[in-house]
């Protein structure tokens, strides 16, 4: 059981480190990274429809915000698993575990945006905290739903 706890929390801290690394990139590097992904997506979409410059810019913003959501969705799943693995009693309610995971995830989203205030060309945005927090919440809820559906079926 100790290994499971250590692994669960190790994955949380590893993922948080990855988020920190992405947030520590300058605005130019971050834009290049999402821009290269956007270029690939645009090539795929252009095969179906013609994109205007305005549509491409909207798509770029959407990809960046979706990345925020998905990165924090994964953090929500990892946090829920970690809190579940270290709960003192198996009778601890899923709601309390989920609440703890969401609070920690939201706090990390806040500190991540504060961190970006000190990175060249980056800015902390309240909107990103909301998107990140929604990602954490959805990650927790989806993990709970999947885990306990599997338990009920067995």
C-alpha cells in the first residue's frame, strides 16, 4: 500500500512539475509550441474548409484554452487518486476526497497564474484560473464516475 501512495503522489508532483515547466516558458516559446500544434490542425481543417486569418486566430486561442483544460483535467484525476490512496478510512466519503482534490487543484491553478506574472512576456489571467479549475473539477467527476461504475459492475 505504501508504494501505491507514493506512486500516486509522485505522479501528482511530476505532473505539477510539468505544468510549472510549461508556465515558465517565455511567451515566445509558448506561442511557438501552440503555434506548431495549430499549424498541424490548420492543415487538417483546410482539407475540409477554407480558413480565414480571423478563424485561424480563434482556433489558436481555442487550442490554448483547451490545453489548459486538459492539463488540469489530468491533474484532477491524479489528485483524486492520490487523496483516495491516502484516505485514512475506506468510509471517507467520495465527496470529501473530491472536494480536497478540487481545492488543491484550484489552488495550484491560482499559484500557476501568479507564477506567470514573473515570466517574460506572460501574464496571469483570472479566466485561465477558471478554465483550469473547471478542468480539475471535470477530471475529479469523470474519475469518480468511471471508478465507481466499474466497482458497481464487479
